């Protein structure tokens, strides 16, 4: 499902639903026919970036139940070259690109849920990667995000752990290595997805987690000291059986304040939490989807999705 941005969102607290102003230039979003490119079995998470510095976007995909990541270099015309498989610790799941050492080349980061590790491989700038440093995690590293969490110029990493809902902060050293982690409780028992965004407008990223076991969105605000530390979590109940599954941030109503968007797998809805600008979130606006936000078509009642 695609929701085209067509104006300002309004929330009706009496009906737990939303409307949007019409905009004269608002049109439906259309896509052409899809193309398929082979990966290793059971592809799940995807990263996009220019890993060979040719101006064309490339792809990397994790594969559940394997020990490899598939890398597909882009041709710049919407097509991709045959995959190259990179060995990873068992159970690669979450994935991303980031220039951790600030040398102009994207590096590869992978969270492996079977091996209980986050791995970093250095980008060579030509589509290949060298070395591999792995950092043990206490439980399964379900999701991570990369951002500048402290006051220095290096990129850092924040991850969340599926089985206990904890959030771990790994500070970057500027040379592709990470220090830490420092672990914070998000207040729940499960992390399914994580993102960062500046909810209170202080210039530092805050952490947002969705917890389907407790039907909650959980927010950890930066403590404002520039050291990559966070305050105690604020918990926002979504309602019974809403099952939040994915989360993102954006200024959806164009008021200069970061908002939070989640998918709700059990009820097949998109929920928008407008930000107040002080770190707090308003009650959600919900939009009905005709498909399961995890990708299945709306043909039967879904099971609650606890993990993989």
C-alpha cells in the first residue's frame, strides 16, 4: 500500500481516525512493472547505498536461516548485476550501510540473531568489503540504526534486542570500531523495530522502539549532554492487539516537528503519532491498509508475529 502525501493531517479524538486536507497537486502514486533479482534463500532485510562510488545505488540483503549476505551492484538503470555472497555469522537479519571511518566508502553492518553478534565489514569503495569485526550481544539483535549520538563527528550505532526489549548504544571510534555497549531498558519485553529522530528539537537523535508483545511505542529521549546517553523510556500504549511492527520518523504535517509512523500488523493499519516538539507524542491517527503491513495480502486473520 502507498499513502501519498496530500496535505495536513487532522486527528478526531472521538473516532480514533484521521483525515487529510486535499492538495491541488495531489495525485496517486504509480509504479511500473517490477523486476526480480536473485538473492540467497529467504531474503528479509535490505540495505541501499552506493558501495562502489559509481553514482548508482547498490543493494545488500540478509537471508534468514543462512550465514550469508547477498550484495547486488546497481547498473544505474534500475537493474542489478548477479549477486555476490558474503559470509556472515549465523542468522544475518538486520543490515545497513554507513561510513563509520569517514573515508568516503560505505561500510557494511549486519546483526546476526543466531550468532548474537553485530558485525562490521570495511568498504573498499569498489563494491567489495574487507575484514570483519564482530561485537557480541546479550540476546538477538533485532534492529539497529546509525546516527551521531554524541557530540563528536563520528557515527555511532544503537541496537535493540528482540528477547528483552533492551536498547544498546555503541559509540563509534572513527576507525570502524565500536565501544560499548551501554544498555538501557525501553520498559517493555520485546523489540521488533527501532529508529531514531529528533523528537524534542535539541539537535540530538532520540530512540523510538516498537514492542508488539506489550502493544507499545517506546521513546528514549537523549539526555541533552552530548554523550550519547538517554533518559528513561516513555511508553505509549497502542491499544490491545494493534501489534506495532515497524517504525519510522518524518515531519508528516510540515510543521517543523518530527513525527512517528508505525505499522500495526494485527489490525492492518498505519498509525501516525504527531510530535509536540518537546519529545512527547500525540494520540495516533490511523489509516486502514488492505494488506498486512508485513507484506501478506488481506485474506485471513493474521497471527501475532513474535519473532523469526
